[in-house]
């Protein structure tokens, strides 16, 4: 039986346990809970990544194809239609391609954040069988989605590094500092995901609310522009945007990979 079809034999059914265990309280208890359920997290994370493409012709290759197509779309849109560069109007074709990579770098982390929050609002509803029939550690659902989203972000980052190498002829050593920018985004995504997961149990409208807020947040975050550009165009607005918790990780990640 494959890992995608294997049942969770290690988990007791609700009839085998009189009481559902309380969720871990405190950072240390939470870390211990994650460590004790590491096998389950690994198995479910694998299912999220591989199972998404189960039955498709190209299978896991879509994990590489999707960001590659996205990079091609950004290059065409910004380089050949809007003709913009990271710091103003583009004057050369190289400037246009630079902006495509600039925007793609911003979208890598933002897409990871978006995927985790979007899935978190529906995870209890979509996995009701686990909640009702099995004594299941509910707190691991968001981290499973985070593992899957992080995997796709790593693949996209590798493609971005290859594109930067083709454009510049080299890859900056600061690429190895990218984890320092990704870790805060991972922790922030997980925190928001836990909050939305618990809230969506009582407010089923959260998935619709998040679907509205996230596109707005994309344009209020330095995804398609830098904070330096925002400061030059709208200084007062740029000061307000610095309160956005996504701003610093996005800017730092882009500075590392480009």
C-alpha cells in the first residue's frame, strides 16, 4: 500500500480513548508535540506535495513547471507589455527582465503565505472525518500545509537562482542567507494559520474574508515594488507600510536571492 493510501494506524479511534487530549500549551510543549508527531507530519506533508499531482501525466514535474510558467508570464507582462524596471521605467531589455525576477522573488514568499492561510481556513471542515472519528492532533494541520507550501517555495527559489545566474552570469553568495529571511515568514504564517484555523470553526465566513483580504495585502506589501520606491513616491504611505509584518521578510528575501 502506497504512502498516499496508507491509513493512520498509529492513531487511536475515538472509541479507543475516553477523552480527547488537550492541545499542547506553551512553546516547549508545542515543540515536544511536533517532535512526537514528526512521522505523521512527514507522511501528511508528503501526501500534500505528491498527492496534489496524483493521476496527472507529468506528476511531480508540475512542481517545477508551475513556477517556471509563472516566471515566463511575469517576464512577458512586465518586460514586454508594461516595460517597467525595479527602480522606474525600463530603458533596456535587461531592465525589463530584472523586474520580472524582482516581482517573481516577491511572489515566492507571498504565495507561500497565501497558500498556508487559505488552506488553514478550511482544514477543519475538509478533514471532519479525522476530527470526529479519530483522536487526532489538530494542531499539526497548519504545519502540514506549511511544509507543502515551503517545498514549493524552495523549488521556485531554485528556479529563480538559475534565472539570475543566466542573467548575471553568477549567483550571489547571499543566496545562502535566504533562510534567515524565510524563517520569520514561516513562523508568522504558522501563527496566523493557527489563529484562522481556530477562528474558522466558529466563523465559517473566514475563508471568504481571507480570500478578499489577501489580494489587497499583496498590493499593500512590497511584492511588485520596493520600499525604497514607495518612500520616493509616497513617503507618508511608506511609513505606514513599514508596519506591515510582511514588508521586512519580503525585502530581505529579495535582497538575498537577487
